[in-house]
C-alpha cells in the first residue's frame, strides 16, 4: 500500500503537485476499495470516516486531478453516475468491464482484448489510438445460476 502511495506521490510531483494529507486520504480510499467502482460521493463518505474535516469539493477536485494525471479513470456504466477506477499499474490501456444487468455487479477483465482491433482501426482509419473503453452489458455467472 505505502509503495503504491509513494509511486502516486511521484506521479503528482512529476506534474508539480503535492500529495497533501487530503489528497493522500482520497488516494488511500481508492486503494482500499480497488475492486469497487466508487462514485465521488461514495469516495467522499469513506474519506470522511477517516478525515472528517475534508469537504466534498476537495474530494471532487482531487479525483479530477487524479483523472487528469491518469492515476484513475473516470467511467460511466450508463447510469449517469461518474465512477472512479484506479488504473492497474503498468497497464497501457484501461481494463475492460463486465456489467451485470441483473445484480449490477461490475467485474473486470485485465487482459487487453483489443490489440488486433486497434491495429485494424489504426491502419484502416489512420487513427492513432491512445486508449479505449470497453464495457460488456449482460448477465453475470452468479445470476445465471
Ligand atoms: Zn474497473
Ligand atoms: Zn449478476
């Protein structure tokens, strides 16, 4: 945990930002809930348990900054709520998601399935791809039982 915080601190420093205690509390909540896809409000409620003095606006600004620096990705699964998802370390692209329409579970696919698709798009459309989003909507293995 501390090592990852240190690396995120380095990413902030490289962009001339400091890891203030408020920012660090937000980063810790994201790391502790890495498997979840928390909204800004949900992050705020968890940050507040630890640091009651931090306001929602500060948490919002921190999340926007982390998104700008590509520490987190901002995603929307079609319910109109922006969610924040930590980037996997060393991942070139954003991981893929499986969203269950029955129970709402969000599972992750960490392997990049789009390598061939990207090559084709780059070739056929002369488009330099920097990143992508891929979300499958369906029924999860738990709900199929
Ligand atoms: Zn995710
Ligand atoms: Zn399900």
